[in-house]
């Protein structure tokens, strides 16, 4: 079998996106399970549902991970600008 020539940077990005999608899938299924348990066990006397904490904080972490993986905060552009600056300095 012939080895595949992959661009290392694109391969890392593809793996990171695949991991993010797997994490997103897990997030939705686990949270669906937590909310189902909460509904089926009488919901408790607290004014705030207990699964809300896991959903909220895990969701914040997942959002930050997605922003990092997909470059929503312009990280890819920043890296490109920094690379160009370093090339100019080297010359």
C-alpha cells in the first residue's frame, strides 16, 4: 500500500475538527440523557434544574473549543500575518 502524502497542517486541522464533531455529538447525547433523568425523577424542589449546570459550563467549553478549531476568532488570519512578518524579518 502506498503512503499518503498529506499536508501536515491540514491533517492536524482535519483531526481537530473531527475531534470537535465527536465532542459535540457526545455533548448532545449526554445532555439529552441528563435532562431526561431530571424530567423522569420528579425534577426536585430547586428553582434551577441541576442539569443546567452541566449543559451551561460544558457548552461554554465546547464553544471555546469550536472557536479555536474553526478559527472563529481570526486565529488563522493572525497566524498567517505573523508568518508573513517573520518571513520579512528573515530577509
